[in-house]
C-alpha cells in the first residue's frame, strides 16, 4: 500500500484578497470622484454631520423650550397660541410639530432639523459660489460657511435660524436663475416660470420668518447696483452694443411684480406679527454694546480675535474683487467676482443696517441672532479673499488656518452649558436620580420662576425634560398655557392651590431660579410647613435651585 503524499498546498496570495482590495480601491476612487464632481453633496453632508454631532449634549434653554412647548401641543392649541404670541415662528412650529409626530421629542430630535438645514445651506452656498465664480469659490465658500461660529450655533439650536439661512440662499439662487434666463433669450414662458418660482419662494420665506423680507429688499439693491455698474461700464467703453445687459428693464419689471405679489399675499401674516410686536419689548435700543454686537456677536460668536480676522478677509475680498473689475481690460474672472460682490454684499450688510436703523428710530428690532440670514453671503465674501490667491497650495493653507481657528468655537457650542449657561438638563437629572424607581409616583411639584424670566415658571424645565417629572402633580398652577393660548403656565395663590391638591402626596419638589427670578420659595415653604412638610434636601445647579419637601 502506497503512503499518501504529504506536503504543503500553496494557495496564491492574491486569491480572495485582490478582489477585496480592488473593490476597496474602487469604492475609494468613487468617493473621491463624487466629492470632486458633486461638492454640494459632500460639503452639505459634512454640514449635517458637524451640526448633529453632540447636539444632544447642551442643556436646553428658554427659546428652545418655547419651540418644544409649542410643537408638542395639539393643532387647535397651536393655532390658538399663534393668535396671541409667536406668529412669527408659526410655520416653524408647525413643521417641528409634524417632525415630533414622526420621531418623538428628545433634545436631539429637536435640534437635528437645524443640523439638516445647515447642511442643505452649505450645499447651496457651494452651488451659489460655483454659479458666480467657479468651483473653487463655491467649495471654499461652503467650507467657510460651516466654520462661522454663528452657523455652528444655529446648526445645534432648536430654533428657525438655520432654516432662515437655507431659504435666503435658495431664494437668491432662484432669483439669479430668473435673471439669467431673462437675459439669455430663453422662451418667455420659461423665464416667467422662474419669476413665478421666485415670487412663491419669497412668499414662503417671509411666512417662515418675516425678517427674510430683508433678503428680498437686498435683492433689489443688488439689481440696482448691477444696473448702475453695467451702465457705467458701457459709458466707459463707449460700446452700447456690447451684448445685452444682465439687468434690463424687463428684469426690473418682473422682479417688481414677483416681489409685490409676494408682499401682498404675505401682508396678513406681517400685520399679525406687527400686532404682536410686544414680544420683542426685551430688545434694547442702540447702546454702547451695539457696535461690538455688530462686529463680533452677530456672525462670529462674540470672539473679537476671530471677528477681526473674518472682517479683514471680508473687506479684502470686496476691495480686491471690485478693483480688479475696474481695470481697463478686466478678465472674465474679474467681472464674475465683482458681480459676486454686488450680490453678496447687500445681502450681508443691508439686513443688519435696516434693523439698526429701525432700532435707532424707536422700533427696537435689532438682535444679533436676527442677522442670521446674512451668514451665507458673509462666507461668500470671505471666500473671495481666500480665492484671490492663484496657487492652490496657498488657498488650501489660508483656508486651513481659517478652519483651525474656528475649532474652539465649534467645541464650545457643544458643551453642556453652552446655551446661556443653562443647567436645566442637570437639574432634571438630579430630580430623576433622587426619585429613583419612583419616577411614576404621584409626587407634587411647585414651579418658581426662572432666572432672567421672572414672569415665566420653571415648568419650562419640565417641558424640556418631561421624563424627570413623570407622575408629578403641579400644585401651583392656575392657568394652563396650552388651554389659554399662551406659551407658559401661570401660578395662582399658593395658599389655596397647594392645600387643595396635596391629597395623600408625601413628597413635594420646588424648582425655581436664583436672583433675577421672582422668589416664591419662602411662601411655598410656609404653606407646606403648615401641612406637615419639612425641607429634606436642597440643591443648586447653575441658576436653578431645587428643594425636596417631605411630610413629617
């Protein structure tokens, strides 16, 4: 019998490995190609990721609580509320209401729509830059936009300001397309369709946030500036036949018709918002703080050094672009970059200027956050300065520096106390931890007022973190905000409301604010003491005070 052959079986190293490596290389190549060919999607996806990352970490604050309490009401309750307060944010609240119906409420689901909106805006900024000055300008503008501190703030905030930037850029892109279609000699029907789209989008934008009417006004300034520049250019060159102007009589007439139609249709909402102007009574007039707010806070997160760099680049971008276009024989690139300035500069400066002027005249409308619609165009102007350099390596280096100096602010907006030093999340955690397994028990709670908002009650902490207060009976409430069409509940006479609801409750929590809040804790302590309660424990976290009362 012959012994079986022994030895080593040799398997080629490439068997099964090469196809995997090939597929990986192919996927990597495909991703690189996609990033180059569709930078709008790449930069937009980056914006969504950076906005959503750690968005659940910061504690909610007053304005975000207003979104939550409004969006978690029934449709009839929300409708009643908007007739009394916050009509300016009505469409946003309705969208978040529908979103919560789909996914439920958590701090992350509250903020994710803003991260998504910032991603969409970043992609649109890339598209706008490409339309105005080429791929390089578009990509740099999109990345600069994501780096701006106020953009980072808006992308992790459960408020409408991120979506305001989206609508401002979208409206500008549609307007540019309508102008170019009119100039190019496209069919009259095709051109008119774009102007109809512009008018409808302007209507939607103003209904979403009335301050977006300033974007339409800025478009008027851009059209007027372009018309004057083209007229001056024809006078200098003495060539009245040098092609059709970008902005002619037909463009101006169609813009007026589209804008006027949008204004007419939006006027009922604008009048309603005007009647609710007492909501902005907290806005001060022009003060010694206003110059710094304009310089550093509106767009650059209150960081003076960052603002100085950004403003320097912005001015350089404007000056270099306009000077290059005024040479005797300007290049096509110079002409395109000058037109970028004519579009972006009014959108960057006019909204803030208009709000400041109204405030100076006694209508207090200027707040740094209301300048959010200008941020995409600020990014475009800064990108003009960076791309004024011709060598790719220098552009990449300057852009990298700009991105790096933005990192501290990007981190700062994702810290637990980044929103007005709010510690509501920590307060809710303390209560939930102390209650332990009894979070469904029938315990009582009295809500004091909150720091900085003495007419509101700390019930907004329960609105923001309802799971910590499950099963609690509000012992102080007199009017329910959802039922009366206002934002917040209202306490009554504690001497009568607390005893009437105590029943067999053995534990009562007091949640209120430190100074700059109306202090009702002494009265609460006195009433509870009369019914056999004593103070068991006290906590203070930031500007929130918590006291646990237990029946003797």
